[in-house]
C-alpha cells in the first residue's frame, strides 16, 4: 500500500542527507526510537506532575516591592509617628434618586439593619465596637441626649437606646430634631460632623437628600500578610441584607469588590470556554481535516498543562491573577508547534520538500518514519530557536522587583520548555506510532495535504501574498513603516496611568440574558457603585486617602497660614469636596477648630492670637499646639507629631474621588504640597499616603518592565544573529527576522492608543506575552524561506513555497490562538477583556508582519546583496 511504513520511494534517499546534521540526527532518533521516546516523556511527565501532590498550590496576591523615593520615605515616617486607623472600613450607601432618604422611616430601617447584623453571631463578631457610624446614628444620638437632658454627646450610646429614642418620635418631632442637627450653627452634636455622611451635592441646612452614607467598621485579626477573610465574607452577607432591606442601597468595600470580581471571572469563563472551544475546534478542523491529529494535539496540550501544575507544585509557586496568562500562552504555543510539526511532516510525506516547485499533488509519497525524519528535521531548529527566544523573553522578567512577576517569569519559561519537550519529542513520536498503526493494521492511507499548499482559499491568499512580496516589496515596506510611525506616535499619547476602577467588573450586555440558565451571568453594579461613592462621598478607609507630611519649622507662624490657604484654594479633580464646598482635607487647621468649638480655653487662646478672624492663630502657634495636646492629645496626635515635647511634623489627610487614577491623585496631592511650600519656605511638604505610593510603585514597575522588555529584544537579537551566522553564515538575517516583531509592536501600541487601552504594568506583561508568540512566528517564516531558497531555483519559487508552506501553519496557528484569546473580549471582567483584546490583536499583527513584511524584507535584502556582490 502506498504510504505504508514498509514502502520506499526515490525521495527517501534524501533522509540520509539530513542525518549528518544535528537536527537530522535528532529527527532520526525521534522517528526510529519513537516507542522509547514516548515512554521516556510519559515517565518524565509523571515525575513533574507529581509536584501537584507534593506541594499543594495556594492562592497568593500580586505582592508589593519597595521603591526608595521621597514619597515612600515619608510614608514610613508617618507610619512610625502617627496613629493608624485600625480595622476594615467599608461604606453603606442608602439612596433614592430624586427622592429623600432623610426620613424617620428610612433611618429606622438603617438602625433595624444594624441590630440584625449585631444579632447574627457570624456577622456581629466581625464588628469593631458598635460597627456602624452613620447619619442615622448621629440623629439618634442627638435624640437620646435631648430626651435625657444631658450635655452634647461625646460618644455614641448603645444601639438599643438609639432605636428607642427614634421610635419615640413622631414625624414632626423628627423633622424638628433633624433640622437642628443639620443646622450649620448646631450645638446639639458636640464635635460630631453630620456632613461627612451626606453627598457633596447636599446643601448645608437642608433636611432632604437623595443619599446618605454609613461607615461599617470591622475588626482585622488576620496576619499582616493575609486578607481579613472573615470581615470580607461578612461584608458580602451584609450587602445582601441591605438589598433586602432597601429599594436602592449597597455596601462598598474590599470584600464586596473581591466577591464581584471572583464571580465575574467565573461567569466569564462559563460563557467564554464553550465559545473558545468551538472556535478552536473549528479552525483546527479546517487546518487538520483529521480527527486523530486534532486529538493528538489536545493530548499534547493536556500534557503541557500537567507539567505546568507540577512545576507550580515543585517550586511552591502560589496562584495569582497574573499567572492566569500562562496557560493561555502555553496553549497558543502548543497549537503553533503542533501545526508546524504536523504540517511539515505532511509536506514530507507528499514529497513536497524534495520536489522544487511542486505542489505535492503528483509527487511520490514517503514512508512514515523517513517522512518524520525529513519533516521534523526541517522544522525542529526553528521550534528550538523559538523556544529559546520566547523562553528568554519571558524569563527576563525574573529581574522584576515584584514577586508575582518573578513567579510569572519562572513558570512561563518552565512551561515553554515543557511545550518543546511534549511537542518536539512526544507528539512527533506518537504521530509516527499512530500512523504506523492505522496504515499497517487497518490499511488506511494517512497521507494528507498540508494546510495552505492545496488548491483552496488559504493557498490562493498565501500565493497572492508571495506574489505581492516579489513584485512590490518596497511598497509594502514603506506602508508598514508609515503605519509603524503612526503607531509610535500613538504610543506617545497612550495612557500609562493605573486606575483601580479599570479592574471592576461591569454589568453584562443585554444579549447574555438569552443564554441558558447555567451560562446566564449575574448582575454587577460594583463599577457604578464605586463611581457613585467616589463622586459623592469619597472613600473613607486609611488606604483610600492621600496625605501630606510637613516637616521643618512647622510651628512657624507662616506654616499654619500656608496650610489654610492651600486647602482653601485646592482644586485638584481627584480631591473630594464637602457639602459646604470646602475640600475634604483634615489637618491641624480642622482639629484646632473642632476642639475649640467644645473647649473654651483653647478657643480663647486662639482668639487672642487670631488677627485675621479665620479661627486660627496667626502668632504663638507653638503654645497653641502645646495647649491642644494638653486638652485632646488623641485628636492632636492625628495631625501633629511630637518628640521630647517638641512638635516635629504635621500632616494633612486628603479625602479623594478614588475613581481617578493613582497618578492623578499623586499629581493633585503634590500640587497641594507645593502650594504649602510656596507659602511657608521654612517647611518641606511631601505628598505621600497609599494612593501616592501606589502611583510611585506602578510607575517604577512599568519602567522596570519596559527595561526588561528592551533587554529581552537585545538578547533575542544577539541570539538570532549568532544562530543565523552559525547555521547559514548570514548574521544580518537575525536583524531582518526580528524587524517585523518590532514593527508589529509599534502597530500594537498604536492600536492600544486607538482603542483607549492603557499601557501600564498590567498590559505591559500581556504585551510581552503576545510579542513572545510574534518572535516564534517570525523565526518559523524566516528559517523556512532560507531553507527554500537553497532548494528552489528562483526567488519567486522560494517565496511561494515558504509562504504557502509555513504560512499555512502560521495562518492556522494564528487563527486558532487569536480566536481563543479574542473571545476573552466577551468577558465581564475588564482585566480579562484587556487581556483578550491586546493578545488577540498582537497575534494577528505578528502573523500579518511575518507573512507580509518579513518576505519583503528578505527579498530586498537578497536583491541588495546580489547587487553589491556580497554573499547571500
């Protein structure tokens, strides 16, 4: 039977031509020792996979790293010298758009909710003290003290007393009490500020508002490096109770955010997985047109994923959000390797690799093992080079200061090596055994055409590209460079900011409601809730406010005046505004005024030294600060630090509209600090706090990733130069092969700018992943052209053969991987959406560059070298 393992054809003699090379000897080993290779790889896979049982993979976070900067040093000083807010903070917002939430019934509902939370053990034990502080508590506290005839309250009474006090009021009595509480000149509250619980749109003195805020404060008994899981779980449960109690209310906190993100990711994969699987099978079906080859590819993919799990176990690498990208990378690379090896084997079996200019339709077929020697031997060098360059590209991230990215580097490099072992050894050996079994025992011919080389749409498309490259290479290059220039310009305008709002899941589109029950996603309002809280109240947790540390002669008379003037004129778009129109910034100026309202001694001392009438001393600031510490050391210590009785620093606490990016928050806070320094040359003001240091860290991380990426390109370039010099004596080919990858990167950055996708520490990692696949494509296309140029008599025939041969495998690989990644654009989680869009776009652009631009560059290079008489 034609094509069986015992048949020999005239072309089989070429097998011996390859065995003198390293690649030929490797291919001969795989083809003629296939059973041994399969056993060895299976045993090795079992040993590696055992790591899953040896060391169970745990969940981990992205981690942090230290940046030595003015902002981080100031943060350390603040942590050492000021009391920190303890506990876990979240916010409960009750609203009625166009209505009023300042009613007796609404506030009674809130107090009833608080009682229910306290009475449920699993929730109550997570509360810090009473756990809730909101306008309902402020009003109820005022009611308690007015009914008992006591002085203005200094602390919140028991919840039972608050509920009884409000229940004893009728509507008119409640309205009267509410008006007194919200009167800007009110004296019934002591030092309590009701306006912090009202939206920025509220007008002081009014007794109606469309929303109000309640702070939920929980204990944090977790270790320093762990999340307060009990508190986070309680937040989710409380949020459900809130939804049951009110028509329009929500809890916003880290626990609720984590829960929404986790559910959105699960819902996303439930929708995406079947779609991606259908698309991948569809493309692979078109490319392979053989069920057994598709199944063999999936067996190889499962083997690679098994290696991945084992590597994580042996190296004790914790799972984090960044590592989600690694399986996608390896699946894409696996499909690519499988297609190249199987298609090259098919070309060898059809005799196409031995008949210059032949399509393979009438060429004598090879036997199985000689065909695998010829096919694998002709492609394994490109596979090995792609493995090395891609592996080095990802492993270069090992220099990152961020632990999660270092884990990403190690796991990616290990997985890429696993992909080479499985698809460079096991799959070709298994292919030989499978075809031998079917042809030898069942008598079925396994000779099949390679994708792109037959008379089909793909062949016509690829042949057209080959003709264009030979006819008008300069035009193609010029157009590519013009597009790259546009992309480079777009890269200068691309957003590099890091915004936590970009990571919140969005409500699913309408079409998802028609999905079957198990696939229909839930509803997600977390992004809208975050925007509402940020715009109307500002986030209240310790990590949600920026700070300004003021050092130097902070008791100088000009310092307090400069602080007051800077706060009064603050207009940064990220700084929250109070209902009275003032920037929501706490500092020595606000503490002095608050304490003076309740303490006549301090009020008198300030009045004696206040020449401007603004309620602050214009002279003798040191003595006023000393008096403040004597009267209320706790409040004073929030904004002033002392050492041996001397004031050493002051700080401002800036409430924020946290929907703004970390970089915008840092910029606005720095502007405020600069304004203080301008008014008080005797002090040094430094912007700091969690959002500011986050901006510093993100900027440093992005810079580190860009540097690592640049180093990667240089390492890959040197490797390609040495490879092509050693293999073909043409080092300049290394530059030519890498050029399309760089140009595709410029195209990608331009596309990201056009689509409004930021280039930050998150997308920089994604970009490096996609470009790694681009290097793989370019190496395959370049190496195939060089091999075909030696075989074919003319440049045109070499282009035709290489582009329709390797180009067909590249088209199938790019189509499969781009489809798999592209469907992530349907995800409900924005990080997954960006991951899919950026990676899918990069794969398409890398493929396009490797089959259009690279052939044109190779044509121009050959014509130039011929015209100058240099060695091709």
